[in-house]
């Protein structure tokens, strides 16, 4: 019953298939606003879970526009190529992040994150 408003980024955990496309399972994460972090409201929908995310070190790339799955897959491939074979990061998932509301037409910000091992 508590409205928290929209937060940024909206983070989608993508589990890449062999061909680089997303598998059917994805996880969408929203940041709980600061004023609710010490005592977050309990979800009434059991499919909603509250997780505490530990500190992460990431490799990141940024791009603009209205991001679609194909854009995230494309930029993940570019980030992988830029890192080469020496960088140690999780290969079983990556994070796709959007920072803007749907009605913002210009100056949009999206990112792909690889989590460093």
C-alpha cells in the first residue's frame, strides 16, 4: 500500500543462450528508494522478492535510444569483444539497465553491465 515512485535504473538480468539471445527467464530489478532501504515495505505479491545486492565491480558500456532486446544483445557482444579474453567476468548472466521513463524521447541512457569475477 506504499507508493514508492519510479526508480533508476530498471535492471534486467539477462541469461544469454548459446546464440547470444536472451533465454526465456529474465529477472527485473528495481532499486528501493533510500528512505525505504532500512525498512522496506513487504510485498503483497509473492512473486516479488526483496534482495540485498552486494557491492559489484562491473565492466560497462552505454548507448542511447529506446533499447530493445536486440540492442542489449548487440552491445553485450561489443563489450565482450572490447574486453577480449583476459577480463574475468560472469558469463552466465549480464545486466541490462535503463535509466529513463518511456515518455522521454531524447537523450536516453542505457547500459550493459558485466559483473567482474
